[in-house]
């Protein structure tokens, strides 16, 4: 099947339990580990149902999406040695709502630690791909932490 965006395809695969990057289902969509792991723990939140932008959601849906995004950040702070989290909602290349959630580390080069991750060279951003064997324990740790937080907030 042909999908309008990669986000649509990834959400469809998540619904079918065929997306190996899935961390867990959340109120507003799917928490997934990013295909690139140059910053270990890079995640995305994929809205489900897929919408073009945050502005196409009602107020309650927006609230769930933003809270879910922050919950993923909370989990990253607990499960990695990140010192802060960067959040970005762009949608320019893939016009379907998704949030990038980047853990930031004090071990990053000093000239990059204070700039957006997109300032890293493209070759570097694409050089460390997800490795399901290596990253499975992180996925499990994030899943456990996120689901615990979701249960506590219910």
C-alpha cells in the first residue's frame, strides 16, 4: 500500500504490531525510537490518528499530544544520562504531526551542545542507525517507565 508520508506508514505498521521501533502506545499516538541513534534515545511521537499539524487537533487532543511528548522526555531523563531534552515539531518534509524528542548529553562536543541537533553534520546524524539488538534494552526501559507514568496519571 502507498502511504502519503512515512509517518502514515509507521503509524499503520504500529497499529498492525509490525513496527519494531515502537516503544508503546500513548494517549495521542505512538512513542517510537528514531531510526538514527547518534544521540542515544532519540525518539519520536507519532500522532494517531494522523493529522497534518497540531493546529488540526481539538484542544483536548493537543493537550494529550503535548503531555505525551513531555512524558517521553521524562522517561528519557530517567533511562539515559541525558541532562536535558529538546523537543521539536516541524512537519516540513513529512506533513503529518510528529514530534522529535532529543536527549542531550554533557558529553556532546562543546560547539554543538548549545545548538539544535540539526547543526550536527548530516553524515554524523545518519551514521548511527538503530540496532535492534543493541537498543532493545533501552526500548524496554522506556516502555516500562512510560507505561508506569501513564498508569499513574490515569
